[in-house]
C-alpha cells in the first residue's frame, strides 16, 4: 500500500521545484532503475511483486509492492514496466584540474529534455565523464531527460555552472565549438583532451560563449555547400563531433 | 472562416488511416510549410493575416485567414506559428537502377516517429536522396515525423517496401549494417555507394535482413569495450555511420 503522501511526493517530482526542494528524482523501467541503483541512493522503490522477486538484489531504503494497475496510476509512462524508483540527486563537485586530461562536453542552453538526455547517453558511449551545463539548460533530473539517458546518468556526471565565468578558468585547455565559419572538423588537428561546447537548439552558441571558444570547428554537410537542412539536431551534431575526436585515437 | 468539415479533415489527418484515405498530410510552422511547398502540392493553407502578407509567394489551391486564437484551436503544436498547411502526399517510384550510383539508407522497422524524422533530416544533411523504409516503420507523414524532419522531406524521397524482397534485387550493391560482431567502421573500406541498413530501436536489424547484409560494420564505443550505454539511439547511430561514409570523400 502506497500512502497518499508518497503518491503526492512521486507525482510532485515531475516538477523541477520539488526535485530541487527534496533533492530527489524519479526513474521508471527496469534498465534505468537497475543502472541508476549502482550510483544513486534509492530512497523508495515501488514495484510489482514479479519485479521485486526477479530483482531482489536492488537495495532501497523502502520498498513497496503494488499491482500493475496501481503502478500505472502513478506512472509517467504509456506502458509502465513494473517499477518506479525515487533516487537522491547528486551534486557533483567540478574542478578545472579534473578536466585537464580529459575530453568533456559543455552545453550552452540546450533546452529540450530529450536532447539533453540523448547527449548524456552519447557522452557515456564515447567515454566522456563530465557534461557541463549552463544554468539555463534543461534539468538533468526531469523525467524526459532521465528516460532519454537510458541509464547513462550512472556513468556521466552532469554539472550546472555559469559557463561565461567557468570557461575562462579552463584557458589551459583547448575549447572547441562548431560554427558556420569554422574550419572543417575533418581537416583540423584535434587534441585528445579539451572541452567541446555545443549550443542552443535555435540559436547555437551564444555570442558571450563564442568569444571563449579557442578552436572554431565546422561540421560540413555533403556535398559541401549543397542546399540541405539548415542544421543538424544538437544531439546528432554532438555525436558527430565526439565521434570525430574519438575515432582518431581508436 | 474555416468550415466544420475542413476542421474535421485537418484533425483527422493526425491518424494514418485518414492520411492514407485522402493521400494528404499536415505541416505546421513557417520553415516546414515554406520548404515543403517547394516540393509538395498545397491543397489548403490556413494562416493568420500577418503570415499570409509576409509569405504571399506561397501557392495553395485554397487559402483561409484565421485569427491566432482560431488557429491555435486546430493546431497540434504548443506554440502555433501562424500557419497550418495540408499537402498532397508523394508516392515516389523506386527503381534499383536509381540506387546504383548513390548512397541510400534502408530502415528495418524504425518505429519512433521522432527517430524517423531525425533520420530523414540526417539523410538530407549528408546528401542521401532515398530513405527506404520497411513496411512496419513509422509513417513519414505523421505529425511528429514531419515536424522532426525540419523540412528535409522537400529533398529526401521516402519509400515503403518489403525489405526482405527488395534488398535481394540490390545484390550488385554493397549492403551495410551495424552489428555487435561487425568490423570497426573506422578500419573498413567503404564504398561511396550502397545501402546502409539501420535497425529497430529495441531489436536492431532483424535476422531475416541480417542475412542480406553483405558488409557487417561495428560502431565502436570509446574506450573500445568499456562499460557504457548498451547502444546508441538509432538516429545518432545513423548520423555516425553516414558521417563516416561522407568524411572519406569530403
């Protein structure tokens, strides 16, 4: 039996205000819950009996069994997968020194939760440990973002900083960004470490951040200069940029 | 004034059955409508007076002016952009000969409309003219797919065929697909023409299609073999594969 106050808590966590107030977030579905439980403290696990039996190794401060019908009433998903978990958020510390021997991603106001989640999944795929969000990016712990990460949040640290004051502290590192007037990424030397800045869906990298980018790249379309879609989706562009950095050292 | 029967028609086109019956589809927003009007016949354009005045060169069989409020009542979008258009669908013909000197994409049951739309946008970016969908793929003309293409449908032809009978007719062409046991795409010779098969979101390329793939590729993660997300989103993987083909000849 799930108390009314717990139902209210779970539902409230779809809003950022309550995620921030409680420092908690919700994840649904087996893969997500299993992956996240390796890295985040699970304070409440609500699952069907079948799910609990087949995932008995998952630890949670409190576990409650519900029927499939009861679960679907508190689920955010069209097809609930037998488990909803409430986890404690992480507040990762971020030091410039940590970034020095690594490739990292910085996001300048990426606003779509699905794009942010997909970018975190891409970071995970390419072994990138830190995603540094500007303060106006979508919230990592929102349900759509968490869902789109497919569990990558267990391996990628997401930070929120004022990029305009943070990036100048990283001046020992190359800072990359893509622009229409950049140099083709396929022809340019790329360092195995540094920060890749990706911009907002509609406006790209803002002027204040552009001036902090030391290496201006271009992602060319094919055939170069042919009429085409004006731009790539920001998650797709992130994948192409990260892929080019990594393929050189694979 | 928009008649009740036209409102009913526009709303009905959110369902595939009615899109098929009428051979029509709906697009919303300036960029989409302007791009698509270069390639598709516009049978009905519903727009605010401001929009009509500033886009007077767009031709439609019938044009109706509505207020912003009236438009928002028939819109599928959270923030309507002043225009909704009804276009005639295309039924492109597909001949194996047309594919011989080109790179094309085939999709084996890609089911998410957003993924399909993003893949059509990626095809456009990389100068790929034909996307060949299996019969169980999402519908190209559904509202979410059309929206995600960002107008790329004006430059990319999407076909629906039974891949299991179509691909054997393409045996003169290399047929590429990504698999866990393939050869690293970064180390393999790639032809400038051929068909790239991408698989379903959950299951990848089906067994019946796998046996028709002549060149088995692997998209390696980084560091190769490190624990990571199990997979990439199919649109992201499509971008990485197409990008690798194109970067070799850019």
